[in-house]
């Protein structure tokens, strides 16, 4: 795994400005594994992808994570502070080694695989959440039978589909990190889904704007090029910024 340089990360941020979250994640994964082909990376499950994104965030911004959630009871912002290690522990056991799984329930037998990067890219343009979820499931279903007779995948009962989703979450725990929050103001409890892609991209966005302001300041003060400034380590760059009063 290779951490992108400041110049590489800025280029990723610039290219991703108008793209969707699934595309942000794909770009970051491709940047940290330049030796792997796009088809090879597209087969990473969501949990595998997010595990690498957690590792990338640790390198770029450290393990501590601070974010906000709005209480559904009183609409006040509630701050959450934890580490990436906390979230990995919350996710539980390690991922299933085999991405091909099966479900036996009553008279139904289903073979399926875990969702991967390619699947998320395929549904990324769908604005309807329920439709996107259905599209994702249909892409992951391999075969289904009732009492040994093959059946259309779309005819599986809802309770079987729900159990299938639960099995996917258990097999790929980092793909669906959820935890309970309690509002310190009104006592309301609610479930929060942690999305490493949106968190990491928002941090990269803030970092990019801050870095470009630093480049602007040093270029004006010393006449250096952007590439020269970005090649400086963060600590050396900060020393020069201190000298010019930023």
C-alpha cells in the first residue's frame, strides 16, 4: 500500500470534485495500489475497500476521528470522538475469506457473493435508495431454488432477502459499521451509520483548500512553484509559513 504524495492527493481531489462517493473511493484505492489493475481492484469487497481507506486515513490524518451527528429528537449537534481502532473493533470479527456464500432457509436455497467496488460503481448513479439497494442485491445473487427447483431471483420472499442482507453484513463487517448514540441534551437514542468514504473525502477536501492557501502564501512570498512547495514536508512548510506570519 502506497500513500499518495501531496501533489498526487491534490490531483485526486481535483478530479473528484464533481464525482460521486463510490468514485471517490475507487480513485483513492487505485492511488494507493498503483501496481494492481483496475479489474483486480474492482473485485475488492466493500469491507476490504473500507479497511484500506481506514489505513489510508490513519496515514494522512491519524487514528483519531471527530465528527457530528444531528439528534433526531432535539436537532442539536452531537459530537462523536473515537479512533479508527475503535471502529474496527466495533465491526467485530474478521471478514469471511470466501466471497461466495450460500443461504439455506426453509425450502429456499440461495447462492450469492459479497458486494464489491464494481457493484457500487454500477449503481452509483441511482438516486432512489430503495431501487439502488435492490439493484445491488440482484447483482450479488448467483442462483436461487425452491425445494430444489430453480427459481427467478426476483421471486425470493422479502424475509429471505432480509436474511441474505444480514448474512452479507456479518460476512463483511467493515462494510456496515453502525453504533448507538445517546443525546446528552434530551436523552434520545438513535442508530448511526459510519461511512468512511464521506468522512475521509470531507477531510481531504478541507486539507486541499488549506494546502492551496499555503501554496498561495509561499508562492507570493518566495516566488516558488507549486510543485516545489508541495515537495516540502508539512513540518518544513509550516516553518516557512510561520516566517511569513501565516
